[in-house]
């Protein structure tokens, strides 16, 4: 696509949203003759099928959501690790950053350019290793501009990231969800063809209770829990190798057993992670991270049958 035909992606999103609102205002309220997904449809029809279709030019095989019951547990880190490892395994991976008010994926991958598109749709940006990424920070003029939107607008934007973006030949799409069980997780679970979720937690007892909420929500929506990751599980002394469980004893194995979750992984506290984040080099420097982090993320992928998820 030539730059002459490029259109800022944010302008396209707003244009298509306004078009949908106009069509809704002109509605005849005869849903049988209309294919527009608008607020005028009856509640009975809405309950039957909330699913939206991907862009006609998209080809997405599997969609995996990465969730957490609360913020600050490393959900974006795990999302990035999964995408990087899948990419290294020869699978074309993509990340849909659904955390509209707290996006971090572009910075993790060192992506600074803005997304563009044409009348056909919006094109995701690519990391240096070829991972497709779409995030609200790829649309804003400045990365530090706050997104002060109400819930329905945020949820609608996440849906547009799936329906209006052209995702070409994606084997695995990882959705970096906002924390909790609010509007956006509900929208994603109902609207996107989620094959399963990966839950991210930390060792504290309080967090484990909140994780249970996320697991229960997924099961209410009939979405399988593919794996659980305990981040900041321990700290290993670089001098003597002794492991210290700073945030308390790990509960991941008993949590996985309790909820019959097939795969579990532990990620340690490691200063190298923060150093790589600050230099925006998660994809290129992941190989230099501690062996435990690599083994844990690889174990999660190996033990979890992503390919068989339906």
C-alpha cells in the first residue's frame, strides 16, 4: 500500500463508527431484512449470537485471551512471551491489545510508528520479528495521551480492532485483556471466537481469590481455561542461587488442581525483565532472559494443547 493512499487508522475507525450509528438511526426495525448489528435488534436475537465476523480479508485460526483478575500481575508480559514463543515455533502470531486505557504492547515491542489503512481496512503494525500488533497507542497522536472514554465506547473499539483490522494469515492471536471482569472482557468473550484463556496471577492469597472470579467468568461463558501463570513467583539470588518466595508460598499447583487447569507455569522476579522493558526490546532480547522464564513460557505452550482448542 502506497503512502499516498494511506489514511490514519483512527480517522477510519471514527468514520465507520459514525456510519454504523447513521444506519441505526435509519432502521426500519425489521431485523429479518437487515444485517446491521445495531442497538435496535431485539434482546432475544442479541442473546442468540453476539459473535462478530473478522474483516473479510482476515484469516485468523485461533484466538487466545490472556486475562487477570487484577492489574499489575504481568499480564502483558505473559501475552508477549506467548506471542514471541509461538513466533519462534514457526507460527505467525498476533497481539490484539484490548487494554484500551492502559496499553503497553507497542512499547514492549519497540513499535513507534502509527497504524495506517485504506478504504479496505486498517493494517496492524509489525514488530521487528514479524508479530502483528494493534493497540490504541498505535492510533493516538502521542503515546501519553489518556483515553478518557466510557465503557461502551471502549468495548466498541475493541470489537473494531477485530472486525476492521486486516489480520492476514494469523495462526495464533493473543488478546491482551484489561484486568477484571468488566465491559471489555465480557465483550471479548461474547463477540470474538475465543478458543480459550490463559490466566495470569501472583502468589498472594488475595490475588488467588480474584483469579477465581476470572476463572468462574470464563466458565460461565463456556470458555476453557487453557493454563495459569504465576508471575513474580520467586526471586533467585544471582550469587548463591537460593530461591526466596518474596510474596509468599506459591499456590499455582493447588489452584490448577482445584480448577482442573491442564497447564501451569511460574515466572520469577528478574531485574533483566525490567531492563528489557525500558529498552523496548522484548522480542529481540527474550533469549537473554533467565532460563526459568524461558522454560516456564515454553512449558505453558507445550503442556497446553493450543492447536486442539476449539
